[in-house]
C-alpha cells in the first residue's frame, strides 16, 4: 500500500533502556506498546505466568454456573446459538465442547448469514423448542435480542446471554447476562471478545466443579480472540498466547486438518498464519454457503470426517478468493468515475458474504470510508468499512431513518435498505461524511517502530520479535524502515500479477522481499535504483528450510 506519510517513532531514552535492561531498538519497540518497567515487561513477555480474572466478578456468574450445574445433573438438553463469524463459531465450539465433555446433550445453532443475519433468530428459538431444549446460551450476540428472548421465555426455555457488544438501554429478560460491556459491570477487563466471554462461563463452571480445563478450550479461544481484532493485551493476550502454545503441541483433529490444507507448519503457527491462513478459511463457508460446516470441522473427532470437511472448506475458500477478485475488478471500474469523499460500489450479483471484504480492501487502499452494496430484490444489503478517526456508526446513525436494519461499530457496519431509498441515502451519507471528514487527517499514515539496518535481523533479534506474539490491536506487529536498499531485481507474481517480488541488497547482503497487492507499482521502480523500504520481517518455510523474507508495507525512491 502506498502511504501518504511514514511516522517513525522516536528512540527511547537511556533511562527506559536501562529500566528494561534491553538494547535500544528492542526497548523502543516495547515502549511503543506501553511497556516501560520490568513488571510490565514480565507480564507482557510471559502471559502464561499470569492469571485470568476471577470469572465470578461477573454479577450473574454465580447463578449462571449453578443453573448450568443443575442442567447437567438433570440431563437437560442445552441449545447454543452462536454468530457465524470466527468469534461466534469458536465461542460456540468452546461451550459445546465443554458441556459435551461433561456429559450434556447439546444442540449448537449457527444462523445463515443471508437468510437470518446477525443476532438471535426466531427460527433458532423454534429449532431449539422442537428438540426439547430447556436452556439456551447465546454466543457473541443476544444483548439486543429482546423479542427473541421473550419468545423463548413464553416457550418455557430459559436463556443465558453471553455477549461482548455494547449493551442497550433495555436488556433482554434473560435468566442471566454475562457481558463485560454491560452498563455497571464490575468485571475488570471490558475488552473480552465473544469467545472470551464464553470462555469465562466455561472457566467458572469447571472451577465450580473442581475440574481442569481441556486444552481444546484454549485453542478454540485463540481463534476467536485473534479474529475479532480486539485489544491484544491483558486477558485477550493471555488466551491467545496460551491457545497458540497448546495448538502447536496438542493433537486437535479438526484444526490439524485445517492446518494441513492451508500448507502451514503446525509447530510454528504464528499470528500471521492464523490471520491470513486459518481464519479466512473458517470464515469462507459462512460467506458463500453455511458456517455450520466450519463448526463441524472444529469439533470433529474423526480423522476421515475432518479431512472431508477441511477439503470442502478449502474449495469454498478458493471460490471466495475468485469471486472476491472478480468483484474487486468491477469495483475498481466504478471508482474511476467517482470523485467524492466516500466510496460507493455495488453490483446486484455480488455475494453478500464478500461485501465486507470488498469494502475493507477499498478503504485500506484509497483511505476513504467505503460502502459496498448488493442485491437484486426490493431490499439491498450493504457493508461499510471506515478509516481511523471517522466514526462510521455515528454517521450511519444520523441516516438510520433510511434503514430496515443496521448495526456495527466505528470501523465496520452493515445495513439493509429498500432499493428506492438508496439514492437519497447516498446523498445524505455523502453530506454528513463531508462534515465529519473535515476533522480527519488526509492520507494514510504508516506507523513505524524504528529505522534499522537489516543486518540487525539475526536469529536472536528475530527470536525477540517472535516473543512479542500474538499481535493485534494495542500490540501491532513491529514495522521497520531501512533506507537505501539497492534494488537488484523485481517482478510481478501471483494471480493477475498482483504482487511484487523484489530482491534487495544492503552492504553486500541480499534480502528477499514481497509487496502483497502492489504489483502495479512495478512501474515506479527500475533495477539499480535505491529505495527506502518499510517492512515487517518474516520467516518463510520452504522445502524444509527457513528463509528471512521482508513483507513490504510501502517503499519509495531514496532521496
């Protein structure tokens, strides 16, 4: 991506370097993440030594656990409703696996993305009733499902809401609510994900029963925590870190099959592998077909069954890539005729499951808020993605009279709208956005941790960088710049030649580099030129060998 500005962090003072007892570059990276004392350093680098917060600090947790214990004793049938993204799927897996391991009969329910959408559906309540369910647990949703919870109550099914989204003024009439974002919540960590909230219920239940948590619970929790792009500090970091460790060392049949089809090294699974290799595959069925397939794979205990599921998911992921690239090319053609502060794109035939991918990539590339729309009927579906400092949900709230349904957060949202209202909405959204964007910095900024010589990248320093994982919000993967690399060779690679492969030299040493989705920028450079490169170091495994590769965020001609 071509950034407007590179913002290079200042090197830390001698006092910080001394306090951390680390060299300057390492100390600078840590200081940029709020770590300026030995105590914070210990907690950050060794999250496995920390304890999770007491789950019984949730106001309703004690009665929720007693109700679950009662359900186990009475052999009640439990229904679990989870959202269709990786956070909801992994949270559903956590509760399903945990309760089944205790002998419970569990019916998990994942809604269809297009037919049912986000949130508890009336269809699911009927589904649970038909199967004799007496207790329902929601995952990653439910805090705004007043009508659906009322129906469950009328049908003599009690409900436990497990959600992390900001609560509304009126909370559903559920038996219990576990939500760190609940108004007045005393729970000390409000940034739990959907799966993290489900984990706390399981943690409390197993503690109440004086039982140890199975490793699968942590592994499933890592997937949802990393996928939700939540704050990667505190309890989230602990869950993701421990889950990754256990994933590398334990056999989990369904996940292992997913790793196989993705072509990854199980014992070296990284945040990058999860975010760009495994999580997109888990999301693929929900985008193009039904997310239940991913849940079946995650929970599978049969090798042949898991292999079949993973192969089907791999084919869906390939389809997802093809339809997304086709839609992106159509979107680019539409953008050429636009000169507005926000981008609108859409085609009737675009699959609703890829609208968020389209909007996200365009927002990143053009540094503008983006709305992507699809549908051929009277009601259209849309996904919106934002840029930093532009509160998308606040702007959409000023346009809510146009929508059938809408929801989201400052950086991502979705809505449905009648076709004949789309033109008027677009004008209104443009007008409101223009006012809000007047206070937003023009052009994207790349945050850089330090300017380094690439010779700094040794096995020791790469080991230090690996110790910072898992990466996420609040702990981004470190980015560096090196000035005056000599460009030895470059070529476009990949489907449609969309990536740029480069061979760079610095002080006689050669480095491999790749700039993803920047193939068109080959027109900006020539062999023999000197360029400044912003990158993230990565270890590439190929034919049993480890090779250092620079993942290029941006580059420019050296001055």
